[in-house]
C-alpha cells in the first residue's frame, strides 16, 4: 500500500499546492497532464533513427543521380555522348537514354536543315568582268562524330564549308561569260548551282567533315561601282548591234520573199496567157470554119461583108476619102443601090 496520501490523484495534489480556491485553473491542469504523459513514455532510440535517416538519404541521392544522367533525344537534334572528352557515340532516334554518371557528358547538335548566309565576294568572269556575288547555302549535319573530330564546332564546320563554296564558285564562274552567269538557264555548262553543290559535297566527303550541303544558291550578282557605267554602255552598244543584225536579216528575208512571190506571179500569168492563147486560137479556128461554111453558101454576101469590114477598119471619125462619083462605093454611100 502506497505511502503517498494523494495516490496519483492530480486534482488533490493541485488543491494542496494552491489551496482550496473556488476558481480552478483548467489550463494548468491540462498542461500538467501532458507533462505527466510525456514522463511516462519510453525514451527515443537514437541509433535506429540514424539508420533510417542514412537509408533515406542514400535512396534520395541515387534517385537524384539517376535523374541527372537521363537525357532526352528530340526529333530535330543529335545527342553526342563524350567520355573524358572523346566522342563515344551519338543518338539520333527520339526517346530516353542514359549516360554513365560522372564519366560521360552529353552535348547537342542540330539535325534539321540550316541556312548559312555568306559574305559577298568579288570574282572575275571568263570575259574579264569583275562581279560581286552574294549567295547562301542550305546544309545539315550527317555525322556528328566526324564533325567534332575534324571541325570541333559548328562554327568551324561552317567556315570550312564557306571556303570550299567560294573556291568552287571562283573556279566555275571563271569559266563562264557574264551573260551566261546572269542567265543560268542558257548556260552551256548546265545549272551553276547544281554544279557548285555537287563539287562542294565531294570536297566535304573527302575531308570527312560530317556535313552535307543540300543546295547552294547565288542570290544576287552585282558589278563594282567603278565598272557599272562602262558595262552598261557596252551592253547598250551590243544590244543595238544585235537589233541592227535582226533588222538586216528581216530586210533580206523580205526581199527574198518578194522576189519569190513575183516569180510565182509571173509564172502563173505566163501559164494563164499561154492557155488563153490556145483557147483563143482554137475559138478563132472554129469561128473561121463556121464563117467559111456560111459564106460559101452566098459568095456575093461574103464579098459585101468583107467590103463593109474593110470600111470599118479603114474609115474613122477624121478619115477623108475622095472617090469618083461613078464608083460603086460612092453610089452605095449615095443610096443608089441599082
């Protein structure tokens, strides 16, 4: 039996401590109960808590490392994996990939088509004209590993590509006249752009630069300012000479056509006159036969008809005839028919 007269009764203990007061402090009672409950609990095990903390920290660290070494490959890019600075592989298929932590690093290269604007360059043509060309290139990366090994960066790859393009352009345009360059479709060597693109790609492949030129286009061709006026004057003179040549050829064609037409007209007229003469002769022959047949029926009438025909041919408006009065013709004109 306990010697404690309160025997664990907290209210009796508080009454003895503060006296018999009608007003009770409820808050202090609740606080005292909480303190007692805490005192009755068992002490915390520190070793078990430390193990749990270490395990949680390790799991969190592994998760962070895994997340940090996951990389995503997009459709329009290459992801290049390096190990101690050397390229070990590159990924081009879209999706999630992993790299070795702390050893490997990942860089990105574009996979889509890119446009490179080049600086203007002055070139001499075959006819000794100086021109300024402004062009651009459409290109892409085909082998990231080769690009990094031989060029290092995209900027260096573009510089090498520009050198090759200008070298090929200078060689190609140096074999053409100025009018063939500005009229690419009339060039005897085919399309200049296609020729340049093909030869630049051959140089890039031989150097294993890991890039490809899709198209090279000459955007603009200009003359140096000091040569513009003289070239314009020469062009005007050449155009006038060509125009005069066309006019001369036109006049020659005109004269030739007229002469040919005149000859054909004369031939047609001669043939028509010949045919008309034949028809006329045939008609006169038939008429003579008819006349002979008719006149042979009455010779006197024929004689009279011939006389009248002769009069018609010999007597005109101003004809003066002197006849004897006793001539048959005078009698006929006087109305003496006996």
